[in-house]
């Protein structure tokens, strides 16, 4: 089932997609005799198995009775991010074996950062850049949406906590990353004498601007529920800048799998329903091409940008230079 958040005729709705049309979930629930209603995708996810089963019943009812609810052509709506205000978005860094040759020093566990919900925009909504951002490029990624509260999850059980999957374009401002790079001496207690401070040279960069600026999180168009994605590690990923294919990759090349990432992050952060994990960049260029997504500087070159993941749809966004 493909679920979406969208606006139509001045109303914010959630619904499901069938053959290019979107169906208002609440209208479908009423038509199917289901005794529940959901104003937002977050409300649906937070209602757990009851919400999922009711939505599936409504979907099947409309699938069998197309005139039960009036569908809207998908081209006539304004798209919101599928989850509009998740509690947190966790981005996984350097999670592609294609980046191994560039790793000078790295720990043997997933590296992650947080993006704010205010960075999210939906399908067909503009990515906005400003001259002082400097270079900004796309990063096509698989997004994982958490179904229920969990902490200290085992890898074996991790997929049980997945509600579904979507597409994320993790926009990255290289220039801002460089501007926020700090080379300094950190202070630590000495291993030999805890009452003595010693200096250790470190390089730090903070992700708040270069990963979390407004519109740096295009997401959508849909959440595809977990049952329709039997294996999240066999999905083809492609990205385009304007009409040029700049990445042709697969989730098979993730260094750390979805279960491993969920398990690791949950050791430090409690996941809540609707939380999003962006699994890492698919950036292998098209075979035989030297064109890299890192050269798709939208501040200088504009857009649009497109990301496609097999079974999940195609996320497209224009670029507006403010």
C-alpha cells in the first residue's frame, strides 16, 4: 500500500494511491465501515496495528469498489512529506561500500547525525538555496519509517519496528560543512591520572546547517508499507540532475543493513512512531560516466532533481535560488 500526505481543495489529507489516483483515507474508512479516523500520517502510525489494519481494510474496499470514494488524479494535489513532523530524522553517514576508498580513518559502527523536521519538503515542492550557502548537492537515499516506540532493539527483531519505506534526498551543503569545520585541541582526563587534563588534536564538523537547512530534506512521494517491500536491501536507486543520470546504485551496497542501523541507533536514542532513518547515499555514477552527484551544485546550476527507488516511486523537486 502506498500512503501519502497531500493537500487538495484547501484541505490537508492523508490517503492511498491506486492507479495514479489518490483516495482520501478517512472517506475510504467511512465507506468501509471502519470506526476510526486519522487527521495525519503520524496519527495513523501511532495507532499501531489497529490503524494499519483499518487502512488495509479501507484500501481493499476501494480496490474492490472504485466508485465507493472519489479519487483525485495525483497531478492535481500539492504533496506534503509523507510524515510531516517526525520527532527526529536520523541520517546515516558514509554507508555505502563505494565510499570505502575515501575513508582515511573510521570506526566500525554506523555513523549518524540528526536532521530537523523543518528541513522536510514534499514531492514537487521546491528546494530553496541562497548564494551564501555555497555548493549544495543531492544525496539519494532510502528512508525507513519507524512504526512504534522501541529502545535497545536487537538486529533480529529490528524489521518488526518498521512501518514502511520512502525516498529521501539528503541535500548537503559542502561549503557550509567546510565553514563549520573546527581543528582544535579537545580536553580529556588523562588515562594515567584522572585529575590531569590532556589535549588531543581533533577535527570536527557540525551538521546543523549543511544537512538541516530549510528544504534540505525532500521526502516522498509515498510511504510504501513494509509488507510491500519484502527486502529493503535489493532496491535499485537512481538520481538525475536536470535530464542527466548522476547516480545508478543499489541498497545492496549499504555497509550497514537496515536492521543493524536500527539496532545501533536505538542503543542511544529511543525511537518513536513516525521517526525517520535516512540510510545513506547511493552515489555510484552511471556505468561509463564520470559525472558525479557531487558535481551537481544546485546553487550554481539550478535543478530540477529526481530520485527513483524501485517499488517506492519517483521523488522530483524543482530548485529555487533565493
